[in-house]
């Protein structure tokens, strides 16, 4: 399951990702409809799902801020709002990396995607590593 942050609503990203991703693609607001979801509540919502990968451009509040565990993955894109349409192809490329190619391999990781490369750390290995 791919879970998109609410700030990505209205960009047609769910359709773009669903064109190549075989599982469900939803927004975080779909996991608790009719309520305001604060950033600090997102990990608890993700833990209730089956191996979700959460995608956001809110790097400031998630990269090296969220307590990770083995139940979810967070992908932080460092893209400005005007470039969010780049997320779908960049995410597809990211998920082809051998270290991230399956849900089991992604779980417990936080990934940061920049224009110059990608890096990650995990709940059991806090040292930041570059994706090769």
C-alpha cells in the first residue's frame, strides 16, 4: 500500500502511481475520514495498515523526526510544491532499487529523495546510508 500525505491531494498522483503500482494507493485522510490528522498521529495510523509506504514532501517534519519501526516506510521527497508531479516517476525508480524492491525490504526505513540522490536509515540501523 502506498499512502500519500494530504498535502499531495488534488494532483492526480494516486492515478499516476496506480498506473504502475499493483497495490492500493490512498491518501492519509482516507485512513481516518472526517478528521484532521496531525503529523504526529501519522505513524500510529500507518502501524494499523499492512506494510504501508508513506510518501510526503514534508521532509522537515518526517526525516529524522519520526520514530520508525518495522511496520511502515516513509519516503520524503525534497521537492517544492510546484514539482510534486515528479513524485510518481521518481517513486517508481526508487522502488526498483534492490534495497527497496519489496515491501519487506522497505519496512522500517525512512528514505530521503533529493535531486542529487537518495539516502536512508532504518529503525535498527540509524546511520544514514546512500542508495547505490
